[in-house]
C-alpha cells in the first residue's frame, strides 16, 4: 500500500489483513505476558509476529504492539523501549542504530478525510527511518513519512512530513527547528 493507493474495506485484501491483525494481537498479548527474563519465549514469539527472527542485537522492551508484523523491517542494533506501537501494514523500516523512546507510535494506515469515503476505504503509506535516528518518548510518526539519517524527533512530536537528515523536529506537528 502506498500514499496514492486506497484499499477497499470490503475486499479480500482487507479481509486477509484483518485476519492477520487478530492473529498478531493474540501473539503480542502472549509476548507481553511473558516474564522479562524468558529470552527463548520472546524470541519465538517475535519470530512468529515478524515472520523471521529478530536481527542481531535488536532490543525490544515489552509491552510491544504491532497490528500486522510482517511489514516491520528492523535493522541491526535497533532499540525499542517499552509500550511502543507499530501499525505496519503499509511497511515500516527502522535503519541501523535507531533508538525509539517509550510510547512512540508509528502509523502507516488511516482513513480518508471525506466522510463518504471514510468507512469504505483505508489509505496510507510506508514509514522509512534512516540510520542513527532517535525517536523521543511519545512521538507519533504518521503514514508516508521518511526520517533522514542522524535526525532527532523530540518527545511528543507528531511527524506528518518528511524529516531532513541531521535535523531536530519538535512540536504538536513536527517542524524543522535546526539542521547540522
């Protein structure tokens, strides 16, 4: 699914997605109930959620939430803190050494604004986060956003537009404040 593509809610593609969401919700509820030290149990559930093993040196602190899992691409040395949500149906990529603060949310799908289309369609686009990016606590990354290498997204920022490399974005709707 891309920024310019819509998915009809009453379609086979949507039905398949909805079935996967139910399965992954079951798996993440199990993951989030495991004792923290159960590394083998966590590894098994992450492999089932993501459709492949976690890459080397990826750290994820539960609770962890995703709605699809199969379109979440994590590079090596990614760190994801507690209580983060990844709605990944349209695809989320986190590059090497990305750090994600607690309660951050990545959303790749939504609904059209038009009231006539809202209940019949999903819209969205992939999120791409380049290497060495830091996402602050409680930040929200919206569909179709790319975040450039070495950028910092401040705590609580809502990112609706692309973020240039080596920049700091802040605010209710993130705005570039400085570049380096």
